[in-house]
């Protein structure tokens, strides 16, 4: 059996630790024909209803509850959602937090971080810039780094989403989730393993997983596109890649497909999600991922921190 950086046993042990602080997010079962997809069943895991608006709350609480936090508190770099999650968790647990975000982060995410009372630093144009600044602050202050994706506890927290999904509806025939640094898809892969298809979906303009799989190791990739504030960290995490290379498929979608998925989700279900939150659905609607007729497909919708989407 393949050994992953985090195990199913660790994910299962993490779940009761973070359970008092997170929501058991709903699963909405929808006929594929409602989206023009034919005879498939879509199981939307609505993680955008999670604390702080995304799955990131799971990893944030896992880090703060499972690791020893110094008096200096915690520091995190983020495109927005991870920062909001760490800030929320720190506020809930009474821990000082400093959050670094790039200027590309949306106003909705910036406002959400500020509302927690965390110290917010806007710096650089991309996630990598914010990460470098956060690491310098950690070295100077002694604050604990809470990495957005390349940290065992982050993966363990994200893996509880897949555990929860399986408890709610059983194991789907495939599970689709967006990929940025790989924390979410890595956690899902660690839980599901080879028991079902796990599909990582990312924008063509930020193909961290696709480039890593082609190169055989994490490498720098372009970091642009409509979902750059949540899915463009420059390269996938080492831990997530160690899982992905064994059990995760890679699918790329265009920015146009992501924008269409946003509108389709709103038009059909009246759910408003940010671009990174619907990238998984974009793979289905664009035909980049074609499910088997009669199959049940889990679709993770994570990321509701948006206020500037043109829904019609």
C-alpha cells in the first residue's frame, strides 16, 4: 500500500478535534440533466457555507489545535481564503494573528480578514510575494507559520471534507475539486486513495498540478487567470504532490469555462461562488471531464468570498 504524507487514520483522528469549530456542510444532490450533462447524479459538497467561506477553515483549526502555538501567535500568507480561515480560527481561539495577502486579493476577502481583528498586511502582486514576507516575519517574531497547503495538519484538515462527504452520501464514483497549492485535493486524495477517481481541476493559466505531473516533481508554473486570488500559488506543495502522483487525475479548464460555471451555478441553483469555488464544476460543463453514464459525481464547491460577480 502506498504511504502518503498523511494517513486516513490521521484524518479520522483530526475530525473530532476540529468538529466543535467547523460546520458539517451540506451535500446537494442534483440531476446532471439540470446542467445539460445527461444521466449522472451531481453531489455538490457546499463547502462555501463553511466557517470563513471555504474549506480552509478545516486546515486552519487543525493547525491551531494540533500544534503548539507560541506566545507570538500565528502568521499566514494567502490569496485570501486561507488568510480568512486562519484569522477566523485565531479569533475563535484567542490567538494573535498576522495575515499577509497580495494586492490581487479581492475586497471581499480583505474585508473578511479585517473583520476578525487580525493584523492584515497587503504586499506584492501574487501569493509568492506574500509568502516570502510572511516567512521573514515568522523568523523575526517567532510566530508559528500556518502554511496554506504544504503542511501535514493543513492536509489532515482538508481530508476531513472527504471523510464527511463519504459519511453523508457514501463514496462517489468520482470526486472533483479545484487545485491551487494542492491542500484540498491532497487531503481528498489521502482519504479516498485509489478507492474512487479523484480529479484535480485547475485553470489553464495556473496549472501547478499539470506541470508537476509532467515534470515528475513540483515546478514553477504560470500564476494568472480569473481565479488567481485562490488558485495561483506558482507551484504545488511537495506533500500534495506526493499524494497526487499516485491517485489524482489532472484536468485543465479555461477562464471562460470557469466564468460560465459561475453563471450556471447561479442560474440553476441560485448559489453564488467565487471563480476558484466553481472550477470543479467547470470541468464537467466544458466536457474536460466526462463522467460515466449513471455515475455519482462529487463536486466540491468551495469559496464564497466574492462580491463582484456578474450573475445574469
